[in-house]
């Protein structure tokens, strides 16, 4: 099959790029190894920067984020049992939207279907080849068992952190930057009303907890745990006690409890592949980098990559000049490293190492106090959290 852009990966990054290219009259095909249902039911983060919301709404994907999502004008940083509100709206004039990544996928998949996009789910044996030639190729077997080869001008690897595209770059031509953290998150979904109007990022002697939300009836919460924790070994009662003690304080704040219907342990690390390009193959989203979840940058960073890559591909077809494509990796990496730092900072500031010395504990509280008692500190957090303006 011949097309202009071949995209490996039909998550939010691959589908958003496919949507934007199609709107600009650029032919493309997406291949995705998972089936639609598996992606739709995989729980990921839930916070969209204002720029991500604009890509969905002004980009003609869907307005559902505005009708089904929730606008949040701030968050609470809670430590020493006391909450400190960071007022995004007042500090930087921006907000974020609580709208789960599954819904972003649902909207994008529906938009591709509505616009007759070519998206092949549940493919197997995917391979990428000839990346350094003018005709890179994607080989795959479709869900019916038929083998295909896509010939394209530009190949995009949007196939996530475990994808094949990044690994197809010869080791001597890429730098794998990564660090691991001695923490993981125990994540739950519970059928309960929200415990607070906004998200609470809590630091405590027992470790970090995040009180997030999904909608009026379902809440998402996480607590820092050992990376080898067995989620199945915890009873609901134990989970509620652990979460509650991490948010306890003199204000008597109590979590609203309900039945817990999902329990998972999420391991995390920071990773950046440099450059995010190999010949005529370009990486976007988790395929090129992963961030720890604190601060919810993953999906937003993927969409930011897609915006830069779309403009580069669009300009390549409009002007026949590869200038923007040649600048893609450097431009995307600027934002990636800023987000890596923000995610690393939020993670290290809010989590508590199990072997922390009293000095380290008090230093961390000093850092949190420094942020909340400085308008500039708060504003840095607000600007990073709601999403840096594009440059
Ligand atoms: C969620 C996840 C995050 O990592 C975060 O910083 C905020 C919210 C969530 O899943 O709701």
C-alpha cells in the first residue's frame, strides 16, 4: 500500500497526528497492535493542559472534553497535614481539565472513523524497515491474517514506551537517557463522590498520596508504594487506612470512601531517546520519552510533540523543504527536558524515600514551604502544570 505518512501506534499521539494530517489533505495510515477495546479500558492519567484541550476542540476532534470534563483552576499541595492551594487561574491565568486519557482516545478514534481515516487495530508482526531511504516501510499482518507492506515518505513511531520503532534505531546512533525511581504508585478507582473540589498532592511521613477524580461518582487515588508491591494482597480497608493516614491533619480532612473496583501498581521511570529521529522515521510521545506520573505530563507531552511534528510534515509537503523536519527533534526535546525536570521535581519533592534521614525529610519540607510561601515558586509550578506557552 502506498501512502504519504505511515504511523505505528494508534494511541492518542498516533491518532491525533493522523487526524491533523488528514485535515490538511495528507494521506496516512495508522497501524496499532492492540484492539480498540483494550486501549479504551486501559486507565492512564487524567489531566489535560489548556493547549491539549485546544487541540481537541479547535482541532475539530470533539467538544466532549468541555461538556464531560471538569475545569480545574488549581490544586492543593498538602504537607504537615495542612493544605496550600496553588491558584492557577490567579497566578498564570490558565486552568487544566480533568478528562481521562481513555476519553481522549475514544474521541480521537471516533473522529478518525467519522472522517474515514485508515486505522488498523489488532495488527501483529509489525516491523519497520528502510528508515534511512526515501521509502521507509511498515510491514504487518492485519487482524484477518493478511500480510501488508506500507510504503511511505515519512514514518512516525508513536508506539509507546515498549514500541518497536525506537528499538529499530541502531544503538550507536541513539542515546538512551534514563533513571529509575525507588518508588511506584498504588492506583485505585473507587465508586465514591469526590473528597475535595480539586486534586490534592499530599506529602507525609508515610509517603506521597494523590487524591484525584474521574467524575461525580468515580474517583482515582494513588499512594506511593514499593515497586514490588502486590496490589492483590491489599484489602479495601487497608488501602483506605493507608490513604487516610497520608492526608490526616488538624483540619480533620476525611476521604470519602466507597467500593474499590480497580487496584494496580504502576512502576515508573524517566527516559528520553536522543535524537527523536532516525532517517525518515520520527518518534512522538512515549515512543521517544517517558516521565514519572507526578504532574500528569505524559499525554500532554505526546500531544505537544504531535503539534510540532504535524507542522514540520505539513511544511514539508507544502514547500518541499525539510527544514522543519530537520529541526523537529531539537524543538521537541526542548519541551521534553523541561517536562522531565518538572516531573522529576514534583516526584522528588512530594515522595518520601523509605530510607530518608531526618535531614532529608526536613529539607523536603523546607522545599515545599519555599514553594508555597513564594508567589514566584507557586507561579513556576502553576505555569509548568497548566502547560508552558509554545515557543
Ligand atoms: C492523575 C494522574 C497524575 O499523574 C496526576 O499528576 C494527576 C492526576 C490522574 O490519573 O487522575
